[in-house]
């Protein structure tokens, strides 16, 4: 697909602004009605989903060029998909897809961001999007006696992900996940030093070719292993393997599960039995790429019949964020005795982004932390002592925002609380 392929979607935009706000029937108060961090922070229409639709058509018609201001707007977007979901509450049109294509067109025409170029250079040289990574990729697994699926037969592949592998503060998450899988007698393995980036963040940043190169490397290694199931604790990696690989015809019959999905099933089967009480009140944050962005990709082939309204033959089904992974993380939390879960106003497909996605963490850390702080304020309003999530990037951004803000809110991954209960 290319930007031109989404011309009709962009022309369908009515400038009605639901891409900026939650559906009215879900609004609980004026303080928490926004869904898009970009328009909320910069308060000018170009920074909204609808504004970007105008931008896309103008680029196609040569009415706009890749100016410094246009590129500022393009790269100040977390690619969280909230505009897409909110628009599709009442409209049949793609929003996040053309926004992604605008970024791809920027990269292909040489209009990149230097900060993102550094990240992609790291990907090309080291197979990771964590520039300057010095630890060995599998150093986190020292002493855990985990199989190497490139050498031994396993039933399940555990893909750890770049941030968790190279950020020492995140090693405890990988180790806890591995220990839980061991406890449930799962025959699993990792790729060790051969593990490489899923490429999902590269695609968000507009580097489509680099994403496809990574996807092909990963799938060649996975197919060679013979394993049929891949489990990951990284929400970004989960969306890449499950949705993006499928979009580009690379996923095959690989079953992709997030660690919370897998653990929820192990608890249900009685293979993990959380018995200890964990007396704490928490609120759960839905990661964008585990939630609305992880809805299965829908392959559609047909044609649009051009009339006064949009008609497709055969009818086209749209991904609206409804079928993301929402209940499994909550089911794991509900299985823990003593744990009380209170919800924020914006949850599931309308959850507010943590701020770490789309390359904004690298290009504009101030905006990234502003976005995280908005979520921290919302979490504090619930009265919870901790915010719990299921994505290392969310954890990283929340911890940095809390340190900056001086909040007493604690941050946990779902698997950390499960481990306490076991």
C-alpha cells in the first residue's frame, strides 16, 4: 500500500473532530475527554487525525511540501491509534494507516528525523532499537537454564524484546516471565544472542523497508525451529508479530500470544495457582499496542464502487479497536487474592497513551513525558497506590514521569504482581 491508496479515506474525513475525543456516551467529565495526545498538547488542527488527513491529500496534490513545520507535525505523534478508533465509532474510513503512510513517504523521500535515524542505524548494525546497548542480548537469562530454540526443540518461543533485553532495570521482568513459565512446566526457549528486533517500532517511525527486513529474519528463524507458538511480554513486539507480520503476508500459521494471555490460560488450566494475598489497590493501564492496535489484521480484497457514499464489493470490515487484548491482563489481576482493581475513565480501546510510542520518546522526550504525566494524574484520581500495565515501554515512561513529577504512585507489570501471589 502507499499514501495514494488511502486517498479516498483521507477525502472522506468530514473535519468533525471525533478523532480528538472519546465518544460522548462514554464521557464521565470534561477533564478526561481527549484521546489524542498530539492535538491535546499542541492545540492546532494539523496535529489531529483529521488534520493529518488534510495534510496527506495536500501532499498527494503537491499543495504542500516537506517543510520543517510539516515534519514537526508528522513526527510529534505517538502513533497510538486513538484517533483511528474514535473516528471509527461512527465512520468507515482508515485513519492510522494513511498517517503511517505519510511517515513512510517522508522516509522514502529522505525527510527523516536525525534522532530516529540514529535508532534505525542501531537496528541495522546491532539488531536492536536501543542505541548504545552494551550488554549481551541474553545476559538477563544467566543461571535460569533456558533452552535455546535455535538448537533445541521447544513448543513455545519466548521473544523477550529489545528494551527488556538491554535495559538492566527491565531484566527482572524477563526473568520473572521465564520463572513463571518454568513453574508451569512449559517447554519453551529463547533465541539467546540470535534474538533480533521485531521491527515494529521501525514501522511506526516510517522505516518500512527496515521493518520488513527484520520480519523476514525473525520468521526464517522461527520457521526453522518448528515451533508453532510465540509468546512475548512486549506489547509493541506483540502487535508487530501478530498484526504487522500478518498484514505483509509473513506471519503464516504462527500463533502469537502476549504473556498475559498465556498466563491467564495457565491459571485457568490450574498450572499456576496464585494463593498468597497481595493487599494493594491498583489501576490497570491498557498499552496501545496490546489494546486497540493489536486487533487482528483483516485481509480484504475487492473494489470500491464510487457513488455519493462509500460502497465496497464485497463489504469491507474495519478494525475498530474493539477486539484488542483487554480481559486477559485483568483476569490475571482478578486471580490474585487481596488485590483491588479500580478503573480509570479512559480504558480499553479509548485508553490514553503512555507517550513512549511512535518515536516521540526519542525525538521529543518533553512531549513524551507530558503524555505520561497526563496518565499518571488520571491514575492518581482513582485513589490507587499503583498503576499496573503490560508493556516495558509504558513502565519505562511512567517511571521517568513519576520521578520527574515526584508522585508516590508505584508502577508494576502484571507479571510482577502474579509472581508475588505465587
